[in-house]
C-alpha cells in the first residue's frame, strides 16, 4: 500500500482567481473548483470531502485519487457511453466538454443499505414497503442483496439544497426528462453498473451502489459527466471479509466514503446542525482506503502529486 504519511505542501482551498482571470471564470464547488472557458470546463479536484450535504474537512490526496480513478473508469466504459472528458493534463485536473445537465441523479443499487435518515434501509426499517414507486417484500435484512439491481433516482439539487427522491414515472410526468431520453439513461446506467460490478469483482471488491450524472452534449448525445465509480460516488465492500463480518453482525468493510458517514452516525450526527470537524485520524484512514480501492481496481500504483498551484493549472490548460 502506498505511504500517504507525508503531508502535502499546503492545504489547497481554491485557486487564485486573479491569476486565472484571463483564462476563464472561476467557480468554487463543494469538492472541486471549476474554470469556465468559452468552449470547455476545467475541473480542478480538491481534497475537500462532503457528506450530509456539508463540507466536513479534507482527506489527503482525495482529489487526485478520485480524478485519476474516474478518468480510468471512463476509459473502461467508453464502449457503453460517451464521457465529458477531453483530457487529463494533470493528476488533479480534468478538461471536460460542456453539456446540458439532466436534472436527475441516477442511483443504481444492488443492496438494501444506508445509514442516513433518507437511506433505503432506514426507510425500510421504519416500515415503508413502497419506495421510489417500487414494492419491497417483508422480512428483508440490512445489507441484503436485492433480487436485481434497481434505480432509485433523485432530483439534482441546486447548490446548498438537498436531492429529493423521485419515481421514474415522476421524472417523465414532471417533464424533467422526456420518456425516450430517460429510457436511454436508465438503460445506460444499468449497463454501466453491471460493467462496474464485473470489474470490481475481478479486483476482490463488491460494487454495492453507484450514482451517475448525465448530460447532453453538442451533438445531442447522452454523455456521462461528473465522476464515475469512485469511492465518493459509489460504495465498495471488500469481498474477502464480507461473509465473516455478516456472520459476526458487523457492517461490511467499506473502502469508500461510507466509513466517514458511519463514524459520524456513531457520534450521533445525521445531518442536522453544524457537523463536527473531520477527525484527522479518520481522514487519514479514509485516504488509505481510497488509495487501496484505486490500486485494487486499476492494478496501478498511486503516485501522489501535490495540489496544483495556480501556475501549474494554468500551464496545463494552456498546453491543450
């Protein structure tokens, strides 16, 4: 496993807008910064980590791991769907085509999981048997595998808002996405998930669920955007320990952001009010799990890079 002990040069908290003003408009998001150019977007990854719709702190090398892993996954899925990636000129930078974003997030699930108040398992345990327009049988257990992968879509919230559950019928009825385009998106999402599950299994991991975002590019082509099959957008369990942990009544061994959510829930925090700061020890352990997932999936060693100083980002953009 890669040694993530050395500290980075300095905490990265956004780009120098003055330095970069001549190449685009800078926007700061929760976990990445965006340089908006006339014909493309430059996505600059950061180590900021969010959960419960809030930025909790930073996880070392999180941005690079997710940026490079997502780029790797886009290549694995290139025969399934087009992606927004034009180039990855720096470990922390992706240059992307502009797309018209579909106003839904397509979540594919294979298990009855969750810890937050709106999670599938939480609602099921509270007695709900019809969710997302689907009927669930009585007698299911937490983390049990579903008969088949299902789609549990949500709206795509504006900055600072919450994603809200919606049924597939509601997506079309409310005019969020027309029927033909939604059918294409759901078919592609299920195919991406199945490919992801197969690749993960060959690496000793179980892909439990995943969130996909889609856009429409300038050629009216469905295009996957944001990130794909990363430990922030997907849930991974270690296959070798699963049966033993289930038998012992333990949560599965996660190699993803769920370790942070679980730690917060154990401390009594589920999203209301101001969250506690991310514990440095938990941040470090999460970094190791993210790096391990990267290396297990890709078969490549992670080569840590420092945060991109503004001149490096500018040079990377101008080199295209």
